[in-house]
């Protein structure tokens, strides 16, 4: 049977461009092994695409990268004769509903969740509002925008969150711009770092405990995975450097806790309207109570990524995972 023509979009203009390239390499190889006809497209380059495959994945860019190029790319002939787009982007403009909107207007089918679910999930504040409404336990939080009263924020932290607290951009992933503030003296620098990536900062109650995550495919939760990073928290280096984190799947937690975590993961996933696949991140408190941090609608697909690890624990190989994601989009 003739395989479909796929466009794999990688790179993009977000702060997670490098991560997208890492994910893209793994997805690309899997798609070729599955027999698909694959065309690579980097929307941040517009119509000025690389001439060879390897150039899409090298970390040093040889061409001009800009978000304004997305419209030119989607409106060009690049996507002609394409049956489906595998969205391998991460972060802003790729994971937040932006490029999904462009695909929708052009009538192009694509993998992953739709516009609204992508937009809500990328906005941590909005996602947590939905979590709270649907009964998903999540850490207490505050929102701070550039230019607002800092002293007022400090007062609210002391009342609602206490120290330590977590400070991060409201719409970034991969722990980019994230800090853990142990005292109020560390707060200005943490906010300064976060606002490099977003004008809106989210501050969260710090939950002492363990890092866990749940991968989801077709509304089925894979086994819970625990992450043990070498650093204080699961930062960018620990996420994308081999040997910097230990992964335990299934997580060594009581079965009743594991089932509760998976139920909370599915509830969070559905509360924002996700489809096809995703990954839900939690902190598991010292009392074994899960606190949902965020929904990842386009989780990483690198050699160290968590979704493929949880899928493997659920007896689904990387290539089968990719195949199922493609079929979900074809059947939309």
C-alpha cells in the first residue's frame, strides 16, 4: 500500500528551537523506517529552506530565523501534495496554537492537539485554572506581569506561597527561565530571568518531593515515570544531556498512588481538550500526593525524552508511537 506524503516541521523560532531539532531527528528517522515519504520544512526559514537533510538538524543556523517567516512558509508551495504534517516544533508559535491556526486555515491536517487545547496548555496560568475547575490538584500560584508592583507581589508570596517558591515564564517549556527561590533576596534575579522569555511570570508553591510524569496516547495513560535529576531540579541540562538524569519506569510507588496519578493525568489532559497524545508533569509530595504542573501537547521525542520511555514501558516502541500519532492525524 502506498504510504502517505508527510511534511515534518522542525526548528521554529522559539527558545526551544534546538530541542525541536533534536526531536525532529528522531521522528524523521522513524518516519523513514516506517516507509513514509518525508519532506522536511523549517517554518522559521520561510521559503528559503536548506538544500540537504543534515542542515535541518545542525545547531548552528546558516539562514535567517524569524517567526514572521511562518506565514510565508505555510502560504507557499512547500506544503503542496502533503497529506499530513507531523508537528515536531516545541515552544512558542509551534506548541501554542499559532502554527496550528495557520494549518487550519489552509486545510492542512497535522499531528497533535488542536488550536484551543494547544493555546491553553502553553499558557500555564490558563491551564491551572482549568485544572482547578476540573478537580486536578495543582500547586498554588500567582501571576506577575512586567511593570507591576513588586512589593505587592512579595507580600502576596509571603501570604499565599511562602518560600521557597518556583518562578518561571508563563508560556515556555523545557525549564527555560525557571528558578527556585529560597528567599526573597533571590526573587528579583529570578523574575529578571523569567521575563527574558515572557512578559508574564508564574510563581508557584514549591512542592517538596519527587518529579514524575505520565505519557498519554489515545486517552490511555502509560506507566508513571519518575525522574531523578543530577541537579537540584529537572533543568534544561538534565533534560537533554545523557547521564544527567535517572529514569525509573514504572515509578517505585504504591499501586494505589500510581493509579491515582494516572487518573489525575487523564483528567488534566481532557480538561484542556487534548487529543492524540501528550505528557502530564507532576510533583509527588512527600505524602505521595500528586500536584499537576503542566500539560505538554508536543512532548519531546529525543533519545532522552520521557514520552518514548513511558510508551516503551507500555510495550509500544518508538516507531510504533510515531506511527500511531500519524494515524490519529490521518483519521481526524
